[in-house]
C-alpha cells in the first residue's frame, strides 16, 4: 500500500468504527427502553404475556421492514432491563458491546459479578462473539476467581482485531434495515448458492424461503443453511451443509432446528417440517433425512417419495466439493 495515503485509510476506518459504536449504543439504548416499558406494564398488571406477542405481530404487520422485534426478542429486552436495572454503574459498558454479546452474557452468567466480569473483559479485550462464547464455555471467570487475580490475564485471541467486525452484529443490520451479513466464508456462500439453485431446479414444488434462516431458542440464535417450502408436501424443508464426516450430532442439531421451526414458524394448516442433512468429507458423501417422529408411516413414505433422491444429492455434493473444502 502506498504509504502516502495510509493516513486517509486510517481516518476512514476510525470513522466507520465510531459510526458502528454510535449505532450500537443507540440500539442497546432502544432495547433497554423497550424492556423497561414492557417490564413496567407487566409489573402493573396492565399487560399479560399474550400482549407481548400481539405487540410483535403489530410491529410486523404495521412496519414489515422493521426487523429484530419478535416476541422472543421483546422478552429478551425485558429480561435485559431487569437483569441490570439495579446496577447503574454498568449502564455505559452495556452500550459498548453488541446485543449478541449482551445476550450471551446475561443469559449464560448467573451472578452480577460474573456478568460484570465478562462485560468488562469483552469491552477491554475487544472480543468477537466467538471469543466471548469460548471464554464463557471454558469457565474463564471461575478460573480467574480461583486464581485470586484482580486483573484480566492475557488470553489467546484471534489476531484480527478490526473493530468493524466486532460490531458487525445482525441486530445492527436489522435495525438499520440493511442486508444481513453472513459469517461463513465466501467459498461456503458460493456452495450454498449452488446447492440452492440445484434444489430449485429439481422441480417447481420447492419454494425458496431464506439462506441462513434465523431461529430463536431461549436467548440464543441459530441459523439454518437453506430453508424451503415444499408445495406438494405442504411443509418447510431445512437443508444443512456440513464439510466433514457424518456424525450423529449433526442430525441431532438438525432435529433441534426442526422443533424450533414447528413451534415458531410452521402454520397450523402445514405438515411437520423436515430436514435434509448433507455431509461431505474427502472420502464420502452422506445424505440423511430428518423426519418428525409424529409422522405416520404413510406420511413418511409420502415424504420420501417427493423428496430429492439421496443418490442425486450425493452426486451433486461430490460435484460441489470436488477439489474444494469449506473453511
């Protein structure tokens, strides 16, 4: 890079980072205010649980372009406010980390001391969501307390500390009504696009719903690689693409997604959702169907008749991954 112009590049990056910080702080402030509003209404017995769902539906119907305000996320805002309302000293710090970071902390940490620890750690160390998740899972707080350390030890972090990536939260993009970013590599996005096109070419019964479709379970977000609706079967069909050898937990994860779809997305007149797991390692291609246990043998047979043939999908997997590998 021409060193004469690096100062300008740095100015641009700094300005982008400040803009993201400002938007993020405004988003957290909005979620806090909504959470407080709902909490007060419920505390005064002016609202019941059903009203929050009605509110989510009202927002969706009145302003369909506004995203991020499902009934689950509205309840999260209430929980967020109630978790920190008595701790004003954390108010500024909460607005310096993303909503996804905040969700992970207040849903997974049980005490205010633990929450404060991870909030400060995330803000100070500029943790990505993946790094934060890894530290919580490794009981970093407990290990630090056992060591009686009053400061944050040096921990292994990802090298890339681009602050725009740290604040590249899907909730910010929803808030600004911008296209949602995806975390997967360009190669994986390309493979998903090719698989999507292949499924649509199999017949007119498949209607594309979304790529990286977000489902919410508790205080966590999960993403389904490809989601379709099958007109013949009258059900949602979820496709998951894995770049490694088939493992039972892959199928378990897919069934977990199907339960979330049936509970929150499927309409009453539709049949139970089904899943298609596509696994490819260097030696083999495995295709497995995930079907609801509530299906009758007749329905199972009908589903399998109208679903894409496994051998055909295996062949397509082989073509897609030939000479390539996902990150």
